[in-house]
C-alpha cells in the first residue's frame, strides 16, 4: 500500500485536494469515484507526507479498531434519531479522547461546513478510514441509508475484533512458553554451565561429547553475547524494513499462508474477511469490479490482494466472476461453488456471506484447538533441551562417582 495525492471535483464541480492510501494509482482513482469524486490528478505522495502521517500515528497511538467500532455504533444510533450529520460529527469529536481521531473529525466538520459530502470529508484521512469504510458511507449517503451503512460497518468491525481477540487468546500460552524457553537457555549458558566447567576441568579425563558441546556453546555465548545481540537486532531491523517493501511484503505474506498449523488458520481468517467485505459491499450496491478492489485491500494480505486485483481486471474485460475466481487459484472449492450458485440465482452477496459464516465457524474451531496442536511441539522441544542438559552435566558426574567408588 502507498499514499497518493489527488485533485478531484465533486458533483458540484468544486475542486478537492487530499491524500489517500491505495495499492495503485488505479485503485486510488476507483476509491475517489466510489466517494463521488471525479479524479483530475493522482500522483504518488512524497515521502515526507507519508512519514508525517506515520509520525502522527506514532505520537498519538493511532486509532484502534475498538474506537472505530464505537464510532460507527454511535453514528448509526444518532443518525437513526434524525440528528444532522454535522452535529453528530461535532458531538463525537467532543466525546472521544483519541487525539488523532479528534484532529480528523475537526477536518471532517470543516469540510462538511464547506458543503462536501461525508464520504469525501472522510476520504481525506485514509490512515483512519480505509477505502471500504469510505465506499460504504458513500453508498449510504447516495441511497439515504447512512444509518444502515454505519450499522454494517459496526458489525464488520465487531467480527474482526472478535477474531483478533480469539487469536490472541489462543497464542498467548505458546508465546509465554517460548519466551520462558529463551530465558532458560540464556540463564543456563551464562550461570549454570560455567559453574560446572571448573569441576569438570579438575577431573583430568576426557569429557563426554555432549558435555564438551555444552561447554563450547556456553563459552561462545558468554564471549560473544554483545555481538549476538547486535546481530539479532540488526537482522530484525533489516527483516522489518524488507517486509515493508512491496516485494518483501508479498514474499512474507505468501510464506505465512504456507506455514504448517498457522498457515491454514491464517488462510481461513483472510477468506472469512474477504467474504464479509465482499458480501457487504455488493449488497450495498457497489459495482462488482469496485467491490473486488475494496475486498482485496480488506484482506490485508499482499498475495491475496494481488490475485484479487487480477480478478477485477479480468472481470472488467467481460469474464464471469466464477471463471476469474477459479483462475486465481486462491479460493477454496466452497467459495467457488458459492460464486457459481450466486451467479445462477442472482444472489452472489448472500451466497458469499454464507461462505463467510462457514469460515468464521471454522476459525472459531481452529483457534480453540490451536493450543492443543502447538503444545505437543513445545513439550518435545522442552524435553529435548532437558535431556541434552542432563546428559551434558550428569554424565561426567556419574563417571566421577564411578572413579571414586573404584
């Protein structure tokens, strides 16, 4: 994803300027048109602009998903009560304590005072409101169903938040065990093994292979611990910077889908996310090519996004949805079947939503059993560490006791 600066005209012919985040200039143009703007100029944003947005997010902590969920629920309730949009924005600005959101809502209120639409005003803050958010708000404004648009968004954010919480809960135990293992290895190499080294050296006999390996590893670790830390930090930073590049992100996201145990779970989460956003946008009346572009961005995975963007290009040339979906080779047979049935019955959004519900149930089951799948691996690793340590330390001690008894 990259930032683009744009100049566009609204339905009244007024010129608007701003920036937005999109996968490409074409995707940026699609987002603007979905927000009721006709692009005049789109160009890549300067690095300083992107950096300033990231720095602002760093200073104020960004806008969490929980905050957006509450914002959408409040907006839906207040809209249903018949309160004017400008008063809603000003009221929500005064009730939130997120500085980044307060600044954005200030700009939105100012834009509304100038006669801009809500979707257009929100589109000037893509670091908070993504293209899916903007498109649904635009459709809600155009059809007079803004309340339903925010209700759909709040439902979407709630499902996304529930999924994240379940994954965090399932991975908390393996993470704690892994951290404990690393700490134990450091303590053993720095304190435990050196304490026995002098005793073993006084034996004057050849030490077992496992003991020699443990002593050598401990000496290496204690001698070069600073170098090891520096190398690990530099490697981590280099990897992080590489993953931030377009090619690095694509490779990392592709690898993530192919990891054992974790890969299938991530794939189901992404497919459920795609189905939710696809069905929601299509049901709201967004053109299907635009739906694919927005749903592709919503997955958050560069590999799937690239494949779905290719689907949108083929679909625009006249190929059917089920055919381009099968050619993409990223969807399961269930979703492909739902695409075919939906095309035959004219209910693609309902069929895809059913597929999304199925995958949400699968995610629940996988998350609930994730710990039981990882736990045996952790037990084997811990057992191997204990066995190596026991053989390395106690074998020469047993030999020493044998020599004393003889």
